[in-house]
C-alpha cells in the first residue's frame, strides 16, 4: 500500500497546533527518519516507516523536551525541597513515569489510526 501524503495545512488542522510548532516537530521527525518530505504537486509529508513500527513514545520524545511527569525525575537538582534523595514521593513518581513510558512504547501510530477510524465510522 502506498503511504498517504499529508499536506502541512491538513496536518496542522488535524493536530490543532501552531505552524511554528508543527515546523519544529516535522523537522525532528524527518531527522529521525520517521517521516519524509514529498516535493511536487502533492507536496507534504509521508511516513518513512510502517505505522506499526512507530510508537507513540518515538513521536512524543521528539515533540517534548521531557516525558517525565515531574522535573525532579529529570534532575535531582530540580527538587524544590532539596530532598530528592530521601523523598518518598519521588520514588512513586518515578515508578508511575516508567509505567507511562511502557504504555507509550506499546501504542503505535497504527493503533492511533485504527482508533481514529473507529471513532469516525
């Protein structure tokens, strides 16, 4: 099956994001070989990989500076109480964060497309 080419304006509308954000995201996705640019009359973007081979984690990790649910997980220095080494909440947040990442890695672009098709049908 030929991969669908999606124009930037359509992608912007679907994602509900500003043009500047979309430009940064598509650049990151291109550099990571997740999408490629299509030139010509049908100019836009298409997936470089099969949708079942791209995870939500792959995309989110490029779109966001951090996927951590609290900044203390990024760096112990971010603890406002200077107690990251002894904080019982940090350990819980760390475990929850790992569960989020496991879930993000289990969801593929194909899963999202299937879910969207079910909603629209």
